[in-house]
C-alpha cells in the first residue's frame, strides 16, 4: 500500500503541477486575448486615422491645384495688364510728342499771324507803294522784267 500511496502522491503532485501549468497557460492565453483585443482596437483606430489623413491629403492636393490655377490666372492677368500699360505708355508718349509738335506749330502760327507793329507798318508802306499800279491795265506784251525795270527806274506803272 505504501507503493500505492507513493504512487497516488506522485500522481497528485503531478496533477497539481499540471494544474498550475494549465492555469499559467490560461493566464497567458487571457493576456494574449486581451492584447489581441487591444491591437485590434488600435488597428481600427489606425485605419480610421489613416482614412482621415488620406481624405485630408486629397483635400490639400485639391487646394494646391486650385491655388496653382489661381496663381497662373493672376500671372496671366498681370502680364495682360503690363502689356496694356506698355501700350498705353507708348500711346501717351506718342500723344506727348504730337502735342509738343502742335504747340510748336501753334506758336509759329501765332507768331506769323500777330506780327509786331514794325512789320505792320512795313507791310502798309509796301502795299501803298503798289496802290497806283493796282488799277493799271496789265499788258500782255509787257513782261514782268520790263515792269520790274520800270519800277526800279522810278516809273510807277
């Protein structure tokens, strides 16, 4: 019986060792299941965050494309306005030159139209000297040279 008792004790001790081992495995399994649940929750959160970041990235790319298009449009508008400014400046310069020419022409014309008193007196004297000849008949046989020679000689007509 002693042998049976020893055998029972060995079997009981062995069973206790296996029970402790099973409890340790169950504890490890519970920890693994708990960790697996944590990791699955983290994966779900990461997927959601990744989706949000992808949506945000797409939105930012759309904004970048729209901003680039706006910059291109503004550059074209600036270039168009610069060209219009250059054309207007050239036109203005041309108008300024023309205005200066017109002002000079006006000044010359006014100088010719408004002669000084001395010039008026000289013109009046010259026309009065020719007054007797104005009514004289022009003779076809009489040439300009003969008329000029007669004038210089003192003959009036």
